[in-house]
C-alpha cells in the first residue's frame, strides 16, 4: 500500500520553510540597514544636507566678531575709559524656516570674543542665575574666608543681539539656500547701536540623479 503524507504535515513543513525565509530576509535587511560610521576631525568642513551646520556657526561667529572688534567703537571706548569694554551676548533669534540651534551659535560668539582678548565677557542671564544661587549657598555653608560675596558682579557695557534669516528657492531637484545673519552691538547705557554686522551664505543643493 502506497503512503500518502497528510495535508497537515505538508502544511507544517511549508509554514516552517516560510518562517525560515522570513527570518533570513529580516537578517539580511538588518545588515543592509546598518549605518556606516567613520570618525572625522571635528574641525573638518562637512556639508551633507545644505542646512545650517556647525561649520557655518563657527565661521560666521569668528568672522563677525572680528569685524565688530575692528571698528571704531572699541577704540573710542578705550580712549575714554582706558580699559576693555565688557560685552554680554544676548538673544540671537532663529527667524529661518528650519531648526537652528542658536545656543550653539551664541557659544561660538562668546568663544570668539573671549579668545580675541580685546573685551571682557560676562555671563548670560540664565548663567547668572545659577552663579547667584551658588553664591547664596556659599554664604550659608562655606567658610567666611572662601565664600564669595554678593553685589560684586561686573555690569556689561555692550550687548550683542541679532537673528538668522533664510530664503529658499527651489525648482525640480535643485534648491538654493540663502542665509543672512544680522548682529547688532548696543551701548546699554545710551541704547546707541555702535556696530551692525551682516553675513550672507548661499548654498546650492542638488539632489542625486538631477541633471542640469
């Protein structure tokens, strides 16, 4: 008598094969989607998407701070007071159509000011709040000879404020991203604007496969 396999056994065998194939496809897909990572020098200029990035932030901050410190206002101040002006970096607003970490940009501005050696830089309003809390804690808990007293902060003479704007022009697979950074330095006693700076960046971005 000839043996005929049951349909249940064949169904289980077919299901097992499907499961093995699905597992193999999943593993191959996982391997294919694993990102390729290479470490690069942090100072290297890399522009992948065309959006505002760390290179833009660093170059713009250094160039604009250098321009501000090369103008007449700082020599006038030195001549009148005999010392370095004290600067505070205020708000730099993101008025662009994309997400920009303006905190990173303001830190680049602060670093450029400090490294110039031509001005004194004081902490921002948020940072001052933390420093004041620490001084209060020292007055309660630290020894008298090491606790820092209140009321000895250095007041800023000038405040830097500004904004970042963008204009996007796109057609087909090509787009032009135009950034305009505007900064102003204001005399805090008189509200006089002693310096106005502007930096423009234009990037042409072409999608893969697009032909001019």
